């Protein structure tokens, strides 16, 4: 595991790092941060991208920490987006039928991510 600076992780975040955080979850994670798994980061040609662990990063920031423990994987931006999608589906209890914008026959995770989050910019925005 690596220790990475939070500011560096959030500088290239593929989603708005604050827009989707649940304050109660951040508080709960802050109380148990040492027992939680490391965040997942994808080392891409564009730089490090936080793929899973935004609430853990929020909890770390809440505690005044400047670094987080991270599992670093090598991959592409697409790999990072797929990891984000897996985390979102897991957090939603895999209830894909309740996801706004999901069209019949749209079952690929990347298609779901594109449908839900992409706007005219290259950054993802959770709504």
C-alpha cells in the first residue's frame, strides 16, 4: 500500500469530489477510518485518479489528514471510470433499474456511467 497526498488525488478527480458525499457517511467513516480498506487509485497516463474511496477521503479531510492509504493500480482513464461505476452500483445495492437515465438494453457499466455523468466537459458530475 502507498500513502498518497489527498490534494494530489483530488486535483485530477474524474468526478466532483464534494458533490455526491453523504455527510452522515463521512462522519461515520471518520470514527472508524483505521478499520476501513484503503482507497483505490488508478495510475493512468493522465496522472493518478481516485477510483473508489471518496467518502474515505472526505473523512480523512474531516480529521485534518493530508494523506490516505491507497491501493494503486496501473490502468487507463477508462479503467478508473469503470471502477467508479462499480463502486456506485455497489453503493446503490445494484439496483440499476432505479438509476435515472438508464435505457432499456443499456447494460454496460461504461454506458451507464456515460449516460449518468458526462456533460460537455471531460469531468464527471454526480447529480
